């Protein structure tokens, strides 16, 4: 009986062992099955990420070629360069050992916006991803406030000898500009810059101005002040180390000089009808009133050419390419004025401001609906509110004002310094560039204060131009950056910029067309 009992236990043990073996086998099979199923997604994930990197490599490749040859934009699949670039027509293999990545790209020149748009597709083992990158030159549109020299404009009316001031002050403070001759203009308590700022010069600080956007300077030095966790001292302080500027994005960063263009004639080429351009070209003083309907009313007494006759009159359509250029009256054309006034009636009676009879001056006001650039061989004078029909991020209205000399705010005064017109609380929506001089209020140090000047856009200038004084003349300031200008441009404004291209916007896109096999 004892023997039979032991045999029964042996049978149960055998069954238990066999069941454990079966369970372990099932677990092993399940584990191997899971591992084999997980391998393709893991491989695909790697290829998915690698394909995006390959697409970016295509953008980098095109940007490199463009930086070596600024005319590379002319090339494409139908107009190939020499030697040929396979990325235009097929798949370019990414260099490197055992690299399965390839890219293909195309480029489109959005000339009126100053943008080259590159669409690049990366491919790794059959997995494809596509990006669209906008390439744009570094330029004045990147900043709310841009100045070459932080010194009062020699032609502002302050200096008794403008020629000497120009000769002595045309250098940066950090390069030895004389303080005795050249008037330094400082950012002071109460000044608030609501956007990015850049100066090729040394920023001058008085007390506690506030910079709400990123501030940069070409000045690489620093004041000799005690080490601080708050400041790097990369500015000039009127109180030495005692000023307390508020830099919300950190102390000014040292960056390369941004060289301003010397002329706006590249914009003028967009008015050459013989070359098939569609812009409007005016001779001499020209009054432009922008209408909210998307038209303009233009008075230009010396624009007599039949070619541009449709550009003059009431409710004139904006030029198709969005470009207006006001040039000096050509020397071959007769143009005369009576007394001290130009043919538009400036200056008004009693006004001490000077205007030229034949100068290429644009007098601008109104409400813009559309995209327009007004460039002038001489000055642009804002004589009334100049605003957009719609504002905000979704607005398509955009204005550029580019003068070879000054961009001025109209402020007539008599010989006693009394205001003759009440342009109160002016509003200007525009990207403004004064190539040779400043953004300035006429007679800024005369007359009673007329409120606050509000700007939505950009101010870029060679010299600092005042808009008022602490004695209660001119205007207070309220300047804000139009953030759309980070990625868009008034028509052909970027044509005058010659800095290298760089990516300004990047996005992944789906289902691109025209890919090679």
C-alpha cells in the first residue's frame, strides 16, 4: 500500500512539471512575438525622425549654396545650375557612412516680400517628411527701433555747422566719436520700447528706461563697473554705474553691425514700365492720400509723362506691384514755383519750414487697404494720420515708407515758435526707414506739446531724430512693433538689403506635390 501511494504522488508531480513547462513555453513565445512585432514600429520611428532631419539638411544645403551665390535663386529643375544640382530634379544622397537619408527641394522667389521659400522633402527607407522654410535677409524690419549712430542728426537744425558735425559725428561712440561736438541722445526714464531694438552704436542710458523686447548692440565692450548678477554693463550710463535700465530680455547682446543701405534706388526699378514693371513714378513734390476703399488720391504737378498719367488723380488704383517712387524733378524738365512754396502749397503761410520746389518729397496721409511701399528720393512727410484699414495679426494691410533723407512728421510753426496746425496725437502704421538721416518731427523744439505720437511698425534711421523735448514741445512717444514684419515685408522693401539670407520661418507640411520617384 505504501508503494502504490508513492506512485500516485509521482504521477501528480509529472503532470505539474509538464504544465510548468507548457506555461513557460507559452510565455517565451509571447515574449518573442511581442519583440518581433515591436521591431517594425521602432525602426519606423527612427526613420520618421531621420526623414525630418534629412529635410532640414536640404534646407541647409540650399541656404549654403545661396550664401555662396546670391543669384542662386534663378536656378531650378527647368533652369539647372552648372554643375548640376541633383536635389532640384531627383534625390540627393546625404553624405556620411551608411547614411540612408536623401533630400529633394524646390525654391520660389517671393520677390515682393523679400523671401525665398524652400520646400524640402527628406526620405529615409521609404519614409518621407517635408518642410517649408522662409529665408530672409537680416534687416531693419526685424526691429521696432534701429539706429546707426546714437547721436543727434547733424541736419536736425541744432548744430551751427552741420558739415563739421557730419564729419566729426559719423563714427560710433566706441570708435572714438567726440562727446564735446556730437550730442548724445539717451533713453531716459519713461521711455518704453515695446519690441526688439538694435543699435550699431553704444546705447546711452539715463536713469531707468524700459526695454520690453530683446536689445542688441554692435558694442562689444562694457563699462568699468563692479561685477553684477543683474548687468553686464554693455552700454554708456550718464550716471556711470548708477543708472538702472530695465532689460526684460536680458542685457544688450553683442551682435555684428547691421549696415544700412545707402540708397533706395532698387525700389525705383520696380517703376520701370519699359522693363515690364507696374509701379508708379512721380516727379517732384507729390501728395498721396490713401483711401480706405483700397485706392489713392494723388496730386503731382510735375508728373506729366503719359506713361504715368493713370497714376495721378482721384481714386486711383494702387499699383499692381505695390510700389510708388517719388523722384526729384529731372534736370531736363522745366519746373518752377512761385515764392517760397512748392506747387502743393508747402510751406503754409507763416511756416518757417523749408521745402524744395523740385525735390522728390512725398506728403502722405490716409487709411491704407492693401500692401504698398512709398519711397522718395528726398523726404517723406507724414502730414496726417496714416493707418491701416484693419489691424492685428490677420491684417493684410502693410505700408513701407523709405526715404533717402528724412521721414518727417508734419509740424509747421511760425517765427515765434507757435504751432500753426494742430496735428494732435498722430498715428502712424508703417515700417519707416530714413536712409541718410532720421525719423524726426519738424521743428521738434518749438510750439506747445501736441500729445502722443503712436507708431505701430518700425523706425530705422541713420541718426537719432527727436520728436520733442523735455521742455514740453513736440510729442510724447508710444511705439509698438508690428510682429507681422518678422515674416512679411511691404513690397520690395527687402530689395535694398544686402545682408546674408537666414531662416525666418519654418513649418512641416503634408502631401507635397511634384516629388520625383
